[in-house]
C-alpha cells in the first residue's frame, strides 16, 4: 500500500539509504528507425483523403458519405511525411498486429 511505501522511504532516509537505479547506467543499444512498416487503421471524413499509394498494402477499404477508413500497412517514414496525416478529420490508429 502507499502508506507502507511512504513509511519505508522515511525509514530509509533515517539510515541514509540510497536507492539504486541499475538500469540508468546500462548501455542499451536501442536503434531508432523510421524504416518500419506498421499496420494501421486510418479513418477520415471530408478534408484530405489519404493517398493510397502511400500504403505498401491495403487489406480493407471502405468509403461512404458519412465515414471512410483504410486498414493497411504503411512505412513509418512515409506516414510521417504524408500531408493527410495532419488533417483534423483524419485519425491513425495502430492495429494489434505489430511485430517488432
């Protein structure tokens, strides 16, 4: 509980205890990349329509007057560079099928 954690911290202070942060000093070589294909759900209504040529593949596409969407794979760099992603009428959601 929170009470016991606070009591433990106060007790640690009285004994001049220092907490360890082992992960702080680890050298984790994580690489940042924009070269990754992600499966996304893109919904849009009015405004700018997503350019389907930005997608590597499209598994589902639906267009109607009230609501339109695309489910497909798109490269992260291409997604970030697209003009339609910043449109207030567009929404991008990652699907569950991500493999990292």
